[in-house]
C-alpha cells in the first residue's frame, strides 16, 4: 500500500512528533503532571502512557502505512479520557485543569480521526500519472536539437 504525500501523510508525521513530545513529558515529569491535574498517586500510570505515546509516535514516523498507528493514538485518546474522568470530580481542587486536559485530549482525538480519514482517502486515490519517460518533443529530443538554428523552408524562407 503506497501513500501519497498528501494532507493525511503530513498530518500523520506531525502527530508522530507530537506523540513523541507528549510521551517524553509524561515519562520525564509524571509528578508535575499528576499534581497539575489533581491525580497524585497515578504517576506510574502516566509514565506508562508516556511509553505508549513515544512508541506510537515512533511507529507512525517509521511506518510505510501509518494508519494502524494513528488508530492506536485514537485508542490511546479514549484511554486517556477514561483516566481523566475521575479527576473531574468536584472534590478535586485541580478540577479546572483536568477539564482543560479533557478538552485538549478530545480535540487531539478529533485531529487523529481526521488524519485516519485523510490517510484512507490518500490510499484510495489513484496514483498520479508518470510522465518521466516523455520529453515533450513529438519526434524526440535528438531530432529537435539544433532545429531553431536551421533555416526555415516551410514558410518560404
């Protein structure tokens, strides 16, 4: 399966880099992230999610067909939303930050879904015509070479 370098492919690459960056943050600063969201005690889980993000990002960037890996991001987004849901409880003093995180994950999930749709369209699109074997000269390049320097006889010259 060959993908064209269209919107879906470009978006998949951007999502791959985004995954690596997000995953690195989850891996390197789980305490800060947990504290910011009011999810203390979930640091190991956040680090595990970081590993998932980095792996998804690397797979998207390395794959000939990034579709399954972008779908893995969609599944990860759903898991993230399920993990964030308890942080929306009224007893969480960081509830607003958790709500912002839910909004951000939802927005990224929509981008992931858009990317899967665009990749599917790219896969279905017929390949562009290959004209690399054509010169644009009906009688060939060798026949056309130097023709401008020859006196014209066709117009009575």
